[in-house]
């Protein structure tokens, strides 16, 4: 897992299996280890830790489509969006689609 910081305190958390690190499809491969909740919980914990130090932080994410899956509104994106809306209130965060 890695955290990238961009201009204006925008953060992106990226994750993939170490075994897939050299693959051009590392973000699209499905693992089927049923451990997604732990990974996503770790991402949320990291985001909350960043917010403790940088109150103006923003976060972005892309839900990479699985191989042979439509790009728009794919399963990963829908899951990520649902979790962000659940854990990060729209009172304090703008949930924008691009």
C-alpha cells in the first residue's frame, strides 16, 4: 500500500498485491481472498490519520475496473463510493463524481 500526496493536500491511497507489483494490470486483478474489508479498513484508518495532521486534506480514488469489466461505474468504484459516503460525512466533505 502506498500513499501519494499531490498539490493542495490531495491524497491517493493505492494498493495491490505485492505479487502483482510488476503487472500493468496490478490494480485490476481480482484476488478472491475475501480480505477486502481489512484492506479498505486500513485505507480508512490511514485517511483518518492524515486528517489529524492535515485538516484540509482531500482524498481521491479510482475504482480500477477488473479485466473484462466495463470501465464506468464498476464494482470497485461503487464499493469505494459507498464506504466514503458512510465514513466521511457530506457535511465536511464534498463527494464529487468526475
